[in-house]
C-alpha cells in the first residue's frame, strides 16, 4: 500500500493522472492512496443538474467541472483533504458498498484521533458529526479499478458551500475538523499530516478485513 501526497493541485490534472493509472492497476494487487487538496472547484456528479444544484446568485466564482463519479454537486477548495484510493476491487473481491463502508470506517477512526465523535449514513452517504456532514464520498469504478474518492473538511472555508446545494440537500449542515481544536491553539492542521493519519486508519481497517 503506497500513500502519495500530491499537495495543492488542479482538478483536471489529477483526473487525467487517475485515468492513466487505471490500466496499470487492473488485475494487480497494488494499492495507491492519493492525498491532495484542490484549487477552488465545484464538481457535478452523474446525478447533478446545474440548474438545480448551483446557486447562480452566489458571489463566489469557481471552476465548474462535470465528472463521471456518482453523486450530485460538491465543492473542493484549499483546506479540504481529498483522498483518492486507487486499487482493483475485483482482485480483492470487494463490492462497492463494502469499499465505501471501509472508507467511512477509516474516516470515523481518523476523526476519533481528534476526539471527534462521528458516524456513517447510507442515505445521503457520508460521515457526520452532531453538527453536520464532515466527509463526502463519490466513486467511479473502471473495470474494477476505483477512481475519485473521499473528501474531508479540515480547515476549508465552509461559507464557500453557499454557492451550491451540497449533495442535493439545501438544508445540509456542514462541519469541519478545525472547529474542534482549542481556540488557544494557533497551530494549523497540516493536511499532509492528516493524510498520513487517515492512511494509517485505512491500513488498520484493511488488515481487519483479513488483507495484508
């Protein structure tokens, strides 16, 4: 299992790299975990409709990209940790629901490291705290190989979500990790460090499934 930290990236570049990686992973046991943050971008999943999911009156201006992942509209911006796990599910005989559950359990464990209690939901899938949705998931599977992945609000500006209807839910409350830190603690949360911690949680959950 190979964690790779990409830092701040343009959405189109990472999508192109993912597409190029798919044939390299097909039929192999290799697993890559990509961690990154995106320049401000709204992505529209397969069920998204711009006329319903974007707020044209919003003051914020973003790049808007149609994608082939599942789900509706979401927002990526600096301070949000994006994790794209890439592996061939067929090789490990994992179903998509099983894999999504694995991602969510890993995220719950990661948040627990910051004393944040969270839980998973299958309706409006994601990870939630008592304050709102803190992690989002949207996947695409090509011949068994996973693309796209998971995003976790760390210290991104939640006001930017006012430019869309997140996940098709206009009343969806949102949460982020930074708001649980002691106000006297001025140290910012490093996204690279958070990615390392999440990767550790994922590997623990992976081994719990019986994989090495």
